């Protein structure tokens, strides 16, 4: 069992797909299920409150059914662990993930430089004059969530300037 966690743009779904091709194991992307359930495609199509509720429910349901010895690959959505350690709404999801990790599942934290993440999320273009800055919101979320990803995982891999296939090869080399 390989579970990938990380901020938006860390390539978790792409690496999961590559791992699936390399190993022949089934993979699931939690964000796809979240988008389907809220009836949209991406965070602009629903409210933050709705997204958090669905993210929690999807992550909890998927992690509740997994065993560490399954030959599956899962990419969790970037908010599936909550927004901080004090985020009690997601404590049960973090507990399930910790149990899987302790029982032998490979929980891999994918990360990247702020420059790479900004580029992959389209935040490196011209700035619009707006009341709230998407870059500031992204950076604040990324900073708050990083300790959750680190605590949940046993391996951290930087995906900056790397392809999903390159990262997948490293994941396989480190979990074997």
C-alpha cells in the first residue's frame, strides 16, 4: 500500500498514475472522487465549507476500508488531513492514516519548492488586483499543512524540477 500526500502541485495524482503503470497496481485519486461528489471540477466550483466536508468524508471512507498489505496506490487530496494540527474536524482521518503508516503502509509526502508549486498551480502569472490574494492563501495553507504531511508520512520526496515518472521510480526505490 502506497499513500501519497502533499500540497496542490506536488504531483501526487500524476505519480500515483505512474506507480500504477510501473507496478500494475490499482490506484485512486481522492480529489477525483471529491470533485464528483460536489458536482464540479476543481475548487472554483464549490464553497470551501462544502469542499472540507466532502474531503473529510472521502478520506475517512477510503482510509477506513484499507489494510496496509493491500497492493493499491492512493493519492489523497491536499486538504484531506485538515488545515492544521488543531483542526479537530480531520483528527479521525489523521488517526486512520497514522495507523496505516504504523502497520506498514508506505505513506509518502510529496513536496516541492514554492516556485515549482506556484508554477504548477498557475500562481506565477500576472497578479490581479483583488481583495484576497490567491498566492497568499496558497502559501498560508501550504505552511499550515506541511507539518501534517510530515507527521503522517515516513518518506518525503521533493518533486521540484522532476517528472512524475522520475518521482515514481524514486518512490518505488524507497518503499521496497
